[in-house]
C-alpha cells in the first residue's frame, strides 16, 4: 500500500513504454538514426520529411530487435503482422500521420518479472509493436538565441512500444517494473535505455477504485515521464489527486496530463483520445510482415542469458543470496563486470558485497561502463585488502578514485601513503593507551555492553590515522579486557 491511497483506495496502473531501437539507420529510410549529435535537419531525406511520392522501406534490423524484445518477455511472435497509419495533426509529425501498428502487432501476450523488496512479481505485457519516432521541437528563442524550429533528425527513428497490462498497484511497483524492463532491453541489445537522452520514455495510465472493488475507475494518462524519479513522484501525486477529488464528491475526467517537476504536480493537457480518433487504416505503401519460423528460432538461439536465469545460476552455483544475485543480474553491464572480476579473483561473495555496496555508491546514476573502474582494478584492490596490505576503509577510498579516474589500486594506495599496520607490537601500546584513557567504555564492555568495544577500536584507528588493522586491534582489546592478554 502506498501512503497516497490511505488504505481505503486502490490504484490500478499500466505502463506504455517507448524505447528507441539501436539501429544505424531509421525505420523506413537510409538516414542515420544518430540524431542527437547532428546539427538540426541534417539527417533527413524525402521520406523523413513526408514529401509527396516518397516511399518507405522496412528496416529488417528493427524487426529483429523487436522480435528479440518480444522473446525476452515471453511474447508470441505473430506469423502475420502489418503496419498502419495513425492519423493526427501535430507540428512534429511531418506526414500528418505516424506509421505504427494497430490491430496486428508483431508481438503479443508476454510478462515481465520484476523484483521489489526482495520478492519477485509478475506483470502482464499486452503487446510489443513497432512504429517511428516523431520530429522534435527545438526552442532557441530565449535570451541569447534567435530561432525556434522543428528538428526532423529524430523523425523516423525506430521505436517500439511495450504496452503493459494494468497489473501494477503502487508507484514503487511501477518504478521497479520500469527498471526491470530497461534491464531486459539492455540485455538483448535492443535499446540503450538511456532515459536522460530520450531513448526510453514512459506513459502511465492510472486510475483509483475503492479497495477490493472489482471494477475500474476513470483512467488518466501521464505523458512522457523520462526518469524513474518522475514516474514515482508523478504517480504518488496523481493517485492522491484522484482520491481527493473523489472523496470531495467530484469526478475524475479521462484526460492526458503532464508532470511539472518544478512544482511537483500533474497538469491537464488535453482530453484523452480514443483509438477511433486516430482513424487507423492499413499502411498501403508497406507489405505485411510474415516472419519465417526458422528465422525466429535463429534469433531465439542467439539470445543471451536473461536476468532470471543469471539470478538463479548465481544463487545455485556461486552461493550468493537471492538479494545479491538479483542486484547483480538486473543489469547486463554489472553482471558481465561481476563475472569478469570472478575470473580474476575467485571470491564471488566478496566481489558481490563490494559491487552491490561500495561500487554502486560512487557510480550514482552512471553505468559501470561509463566509469573508469575495470575488473582488473577491482580484483587488484580486493587482493590487497585480503592480504592486509590496506584495510577496508582505505580500500573504499582507493575504490572511489578507481571509479572516477581508473589506474592501479596499488599505485593509488602508495600515492596516498596507505599501509595497514598489523604488527601487534606496534599496536599494543596504542591499545593500552586507549584502555587507560577510556575507563567508562572499559567498564561498559565488562558490564556486557559489547558495543563499547567499537569506541575503543575507533580510538586506536584514530591514533593511527586509519592505518591499523581493525581485526588485530579488536583481538588485542578483547584479550586485554577479558584478562587473557
């Protein structure tokens, strides 16, 4: 239960996710799909511009990536599919219609497994269909600029829409679902999944109903949410807004709303369209799709090991907990990094602890591929900690440099003067000094308050500027405090 539902209401949530496919050319022409780095309106042709007489040609690679996504989600791949014209008038649509799929999509009837709080959940996937992306408005008329235009570079970039069943009930589930879906798209190399670049966008359909009621409430669509944070926050606000409206005697209107990040509210944009408003009809300039079964099976045979299978293997073969295995397997880049490191330093549990904790913290929102850290660098660092050359706290500091700048763990440790002191003779005097200067902590420990030992260890670590071996310090203190030393 999300706190927004106050226990008396239940949200019903379904996601429509758009993902740009990683093809070199656009969906229906030979223009480059690399629109982001090009000057406006330089990757265009008569097809992109919707000029009279220009005829589209289907991008085979885009079909293959759609099939890969459908197979990864357990969908059925249609033996007959076709493209349709979705008619609407907007400045970013050069032809006055979008080539999409309507009643005969390429993939149907799958499901997505996602993890939340350590538990596995399933949500249905209605369909995965192909379409073309639209142009983009570029506004450079603000102070310092002198124009505003429609940039057609993005028009025609291959786009899949993954329509989920309304099986989600909370903002937390929606966010976890989206993270899992991005992981799948990256696993099968269909999409970069980079939300900050617009390669992955999400529309959310949400309604509320009395808890336990069988029917559905009036649906509102939240458009173009481009971050996990936006999905979560927009849903929390919209669910609360609908509940407040209904409890006040009002009615929810079926409409499209946007998310205002600055104000933290959803705002009305337009009345929600229905399918008949788009006047769909079959695209007359493209042949139907009739994928050969042998081709589909060849694609299936080339599929990588997916997150669920990796998760199970890590638990069964490497002895990892379900939680650690799930975190590692969720993103292909992290999983590949983990397995490479295991080949260099065969201690999977230790590696998992570092990657799932200490490595992720300095990464922030970046991917492991964007960081300077390498499996070789991490393996060298872990070996140094294992041998007692540096302690764990020093290792964490070295790791932060490895993530940001790369290099050799040993060189970084040497440059910072890191060296773990493990010699008992050198540490004994400092241990005795800590005991003598902290009579209350000594008394607390001897009275059964074991946490007091942590303070004494900290005093020795402080005296050695963090270079003492905490394991040795801990043992020396226990020996002396129990009268065995």
